[in-house]
């Protein structure tokens, strides 16, 4: 299976259940992997035979800028936007990490992962 993966994209956004998180914001990492046919790109050296990863990044960036309470909701919106913009995407996965959760703990990050 052919895949394009954008690893650990960094964003500052205002996602969270606590009202303070939506005001103060937090740091997030997003990894998006999409499956698509790349045969034309491999044989013809032509961008039209694959998914433009700069355009994928733009979709993620746009959705990360829209505040949500839950990371699951952000991930769903990103998946829906990717599917709508790139018909050639046949599936994939997304993970979103909140790097500094707003509760007292010794924890590197919190992560959700959804396969589609």
C-alpha cells in the first residue's frame, strides 16, 4: 500500500474542554497518513499522479485553526476535509497530541489516533 505521511506537524491552537484552554491555547502535534495510488507519479514523475503533501498540510492547518472541545472532533473534521478535497485518498490515519495537558501530572503528551 502506498502512503504519504506528514509527521509531527506543530500547531498552536485553542482546543480543549476547559474554558481556559480555549482562551490560552496549547501546543499540538498532528501526524497524518493517507493511502493513495502513486503509480502515475512513480512512472511519470508527475505531481498529478499523487496527493500534494503541501495541500494536505494546508487542510490540516485550516482545521486546526478552528477551536473544538475535543481532539476527536478536530480529527474528524480533518478526515472529512481530506476526503472531500482528495478523492484519490483511499484511507489513512491521523493522530493529534496535546503536548501540555491542563491537569497536574507528569506526562509527556496526550494522543488520540483514528484510522479511516
